C-alpha cells in the first residue's frame, strides 16, 4: 500500500470523526469499505491531486483503492 | 480573522467598488480582469501587500485550473471567498440573436464562473475553509427589459447554479448566494439615454440608480461571518424595484 495514500484517506475520515483504518488494501472499496460519500470523495480527489498531481476522478468513476494506485502509478511512470 | 477574496472584473465599475469595500473590511483582494487599470493600481499602492492582480480573460474556460488557480491562487493561499462579478452584456432583440455572440457571452458570464466555482470549492475543501461564494446577478432576470433577454438568461443560469451549489456544499460550510443588482451607473449601462434611465429609475421605489457602494457593502456582508447562516438566497440591492 502507498503510505501517503493511506495517510490521505485517514485524514478525510478523521474530518468526519471516523477512526483511522489500518487494514486497507487494493481491493478496498471507497464507499462500502472505506465509508466515503460523494463529498468525501471530492475532498479525497483534491488531496490526492495536491500530493500526486493527478485528478483521479477526472476521466470516470473510481471504485477501489487499487484503481487510485494505478492512476497515480501511470502519472509517475 | 483576515480573509483572502477572489474578485473578477476589478478594473472598473462594481468590481473595483467591491475591492474597495473588501479592503475597508480589513481583508485581502485577489483581483482579476483583462486590464490592469490605474484605479486598481492605486488601490495596490494604498494597501501594500493586500491587493493582488492577475491578468485573466474569462473567455478562457479551459484556463481556469492552470492559470487562474495554478498561477494565482495555489493551495498555499487559503481562499475564503469568491465574488463572480465580471460579465459582459450582449444586448439585442431576440429575433437578431447570433449564436456566436451568445456563446461568447455564456463563456464569460456562465461557463468560466462555473469552472472557477469548481476550483474555489476544491480549494476550500483542501484548506478546510467554510468559504462564501457570491454571484452578481441582475434585476433583469426578475423584471424583464427589452433587449436584455440573452444577457438576463446568463444571470438566471447563475441564480440556479448558486441555489444548487448552496444545497450541495452546505454540509461542508460552503455558502453560495446571489446579489441581484439593480441598474447602476457604470460603463455597462453607459449606452442608455437619459430618458431610458429615468424610465428604469421610475420602476423603483427609491426612483434612483442603485449605488455601487451599497451593492459592494452587501457583497462584503455576504462574504463575512455575519452572514454565516445565509445561503442559497437572492439578495436584492436594486433601489426597490416595483
Ligand atoms: N451596470 C449595471 O447596471 C448592472 C446591473 C445589474 C447587474 N450588473 C452586473 O454587475 C457586474 C459588474 O458590472 P459593471 O456594471 O461594473 O460592468 P463594467 O463597468 O462593464 O465592468 C465589467 C468588469 O468585468 C471585466 N470583464 C469583462 N469581460 C471580461 C473578460 N472577458 N475577462 C475578464 N474580465 C472581464 C472588466 O474588466 P476588463 O475589461 O479589464 O477585462 C470590468 O472590470 C456584472 O456582473 C454585471 O452583469 C450590472
């Protein structure tokens, strides 16, 4: 798991008074498993963009953490 | 607490008056327009370090992210308010409607301001700021004037956009309101004859032009903490149109 990504996800959760998750994996679903709603996903997008320079939701929906990691990797490559 | 406010159309008219009122409130102005006017430069001189300028053409819908925000308002500058003031008026009767001119007006009055709202809210989310958005609308949306159908339609679009933005982002503390301005004596209304002016003023309770300072001070109120529970509203500052 990308450590920075985990930190960002837990930052968004903390803003909603939710405890950090330590067992995130590539198949974790953002809504069902991580508990993020559309406005949380907007905040997540902004924080990821600031760190990694990619707007992960710009070209279609993203459902899992693995899909975010793939998009970040594509930009780095 | 000091606030950083993005204002469009600061070179003259209402935008310049809004910049002045924001400075009087003790906040900072991040102003854009195509021209860097001597009047705005004078404000920069009078309030050193608090008045910023970036030349930006609102016709550039696709430049909002990289240019307006990327170059002028990076995340390191928290944004507390966005005043969508700049606009153009394409006046004509409907039977003369030209699609190209209509599109150009929608780019400046609607599409670029909508994109700027997108990035303003993203900015507020990043810095966890309960920001305030104010769109300058026009009384022509609510009364109707000959020749203003196309222009008024752009402002009507903003009113709908503002109401829905307020609903969507309220739970994050972001507010959005429209200030519905009556006829003001600026370059935009400069082509009206004295007779046309009087006819417009006679349709108001106060029988006079709407004062720039009154509109500007109301914008500052909507930006400030005194308006913390005001969102999704159209606030009329129009000499009391009847
Ligand atoms: N005047 C009225 O009677 C009246 C009534 C109701 C509502 N309003 C609204 O009040 C607001 C202010 O109008 P005003 O009367 O102050 O008009 P104005 O004197 O014509 O000023 C318009 C401002 O917008 C800027 N602007 C125009 N096109 C632009 C573009 N493509 N890119 C960047 N900036 C642009 C201009 O700067 P540059 O030319 O330097 O770019 C100028 O600073 C507008 O939203 C208008 O619709 C006016």
